[in-house]
C-alpha cells in the first residue's frame, strides 16, 4: 500500500505498509525500539499524533500481529490503552496478557520493555516526560521533590475509578486535534495535561496510590481561607488544583477535604464558579461573550453556556444583550 502522511497545525497522521517507515515514525514519537511482524497479514500501519505542549497523545495500529521490544526509555513514562485485540506485555520481570478494553499498561523509564499485539489490536498511547510526572506527583502529595511513583505494570480498566480512562484519553485526543482546539490555547492545554496526570496518579495502582487516596487530616480553615481569598482576588484561567495545593503547602487530597469542610464544594467547582462570576461581570460591562469566555479560561462556548445557565439562570448571550440594550 502507498504511504500516506498528513501533517498540519492540528495533527500528524501516518499510514504505511513499509515497516521501516512505521518504525521510524514510532521511534520519533515515543522511543527507540525494534519491531518484528509475526502474522501472515500485510502491514497496515496507522499512527495519529495529537499535539500538546508537554505530552504526546496518540492512537496506533499495525493491522498485523507484531512484537515490539525496546531498551529503557529513560526520559518518559508510557501509558498504553489497548482498545481491541489481545496484548502481552513485560517489564521488570513481570509479564501479563489481556484482552483489549480490559486492562492498560504503564511502562516505567528504567527497564527494557516488550509488547506483543494481535492483528486486531489498536491502542491509545500517552507519553509523559519523567521529570514532569514525578514533579506533579510530588505536588499532589505536598512534597518538595519527585521520585518514581512505582506504577504496577498493568491495571484493570473495568474498575469504577478507571472505567472511563480510555474515553477520557479519547476525548483529549479529539480536543487536541480539533481545529482551534486545546492545542491552540496554552492555558487550556496546560490544564488538560495537569488533569490527565492527576487522574493517572490518583487512580492507577502504584507505590504511592495509598498516600494519594488515604484520608487526610482536614487542614486548618485559615489556610483554606487564604486560598479562597487567592481565588476571589484573581481566578487565573491557568490555575490548576495542583497549583493551589502547592501554594497552600498541602496535598491535593488535603486541599479537597478542606474545601469540602469550609465551602461545601471541591476546589475545581469553587474556581469555576469564581471564573463564571468574572465572565458575568465582564458581560455586564459590555464585553463580548467570546472575549469574556476566553479571558477566564472557558474555551468551549457551548459548555460555558450550560454552566453559566446553571449559575445565573440565563445563557451568556442573554446577559450580553441586556448589557447592550441598557
């Protein structure tokens, strides 16, 4: 089959029947490795890459049974989410086999890895820089420095906490490849990356997962009040829950517990409500819906309209029209 490569501002898509071309693209996107085709079918390789500022999100299929082996990646963690087919993976002396949709994989940076996949297999991939993920884990735990979270090699994806992980990654892929989507808005891109790392660190089994989910002592109300004042003074569109926890010197878990006790909602809900209030104020002052939305970190006008209506009983355009007429 002829090679087909589509490249643009929003995505990179490759389709090829040439194994050398396929390997070159996957090595460039992820890490060095060798590929051996083990089935009788013709290679029908597909790779779609979604741009983000710091992560790599992709979907990939070989269209033929294949075996992949690679040296330690060193600089990154790699999450595989097989959707169809069967997979066998191995690293650090652990070997697991599973059906697509039943489990996912986290490859650590420090050891060789192996993947075998059936011809029917296609997968989502998430590549996260080692220093970035470990620093994020330290922030979530209220620590100063990062270290290997010690993920289990595989994790079930049918458990309640992880049931929608593949769908979440799929939605992010769609957002990052949409024209004018998250990849074009740095603040939104950073928020999405942070949220995905938090999701992985708090739901996947690891050496630190107990500390991530253990009940924590509710922080003093004065510290939570300081964060509330910080949000009320300037609900920055680029702020994340991890940023707020770091400013407070708390773990994300402790911050969430403190917010529930103090204001009866999560930090995310409070931050969103504060930003909605700012959108409302800007609209009353004569700003356009688009300008007010993007200023305060709402990059999907349909989603903003729903949340705005829930808070104020009208959609943003109604407020803008009322301000214009008066």
